[in-house]
C-alpha cells in the first residue's frame, strides 16, 4: 500500500538539543516532498519542500531536511530546538501531476522543555 | 499571499441538524480544493477533492450524501455535514491549490461538535 511513515509519534527534548524526525515513503517514481508544522491551535504551515536539485533543503526557522532517494527518506533536522518549536510535524508526499494529491504521515508531536 | 480562510472556526450543533463550513481562498484562485478530517493526535485524512464547477471526488469510505461539497467558484468551496451525529465531531480542514499544482495552502480548520 502507498504510505508515508513517520516513525516517531512523540518526541520530547530539552531546549538546545538536536532534532531529527524520520520520514519514509513507499512510492516509486517522481515525488515532491514536504514537511508541515501545526502549532497548537494554528493551521498547517509549510516548513520546507523538496522538488528537485540539491537533496539538502533548508526551510524556515532553522529547519532542514535531506532527501535520500535510495532510502525513500526525507528526514527533518534542526541543530538546536527551542521551546517555541513545540508542535505537531507532518511529513507529506505529493504524488501525481495536476490531478495528484498529498499523502500525509501520521504526524510527530514534538515537545520541547525549556 | 496564499491565504485560505474557513468559517466558522468552531460550531456546536444538535444531533440531526446540518452544518455548513465555508472555505475561501482570499488572494488567489483555487482551481482545486481539498477537505480533510483530523482526529485528535492523528494525521489528516483526505475526505474529498473538489474542482471548480465539477462534482467532488470522494475518498473511499466517505459518504458523499452525508458530506456534501460544493465548489461553485474559484474562491469558495463549502462542506455541508448533513444530519450530523456525535461521531461526526471532528476538526475539518480545507486546503486550496492554485497555479502550481504541487502547493496546497491550508485553512485554519473548523472544530465541529455534535451534541
């Protein structure tokens, strides 16, 4: 079955710790990859995306992600988290052309303690 | 740019009544809009895809007669939950897609509580 897997359901870190959230997908062919963030009580916002080119992409708020095609992975990283990074993080894969759709992972809740 | 609004942000209704949720793209024309449902601590589940002027395409398992979707213009789509029951209580999120088909812009969501 087609899927997007986020291995960590809940991650708890202290401020200044490094973060890596895993994301794997099971689609072949061309994919467009996204990480979205949902802060408490707010709507989904785009953190970063990968369409093509440099597999290491940088997003907002110091986040970055690396696309490893051979591993079907698109892990999210941040060297030093802040309390304000507490949120739900969703990996998503866009598959298809103009009639395609997003496939979301189940999400990872990140809690950062000050 | 690329702002999507939803109205209302929350609604409480009695079982058996119908509720309409609006999704608007404020500064772009949305050829396609999507409706999602999100349960607590869970991911977004796509309910249906609607293209302006066409009938919505529903995902497997979503009752089209219960969740009526209308996309009458390039800036407005509505989701009507008909004869709502407590199990329909959830967070409903819409998103809109404009010129670049890879990007979706999400609304803030509507919290529906059916008593």
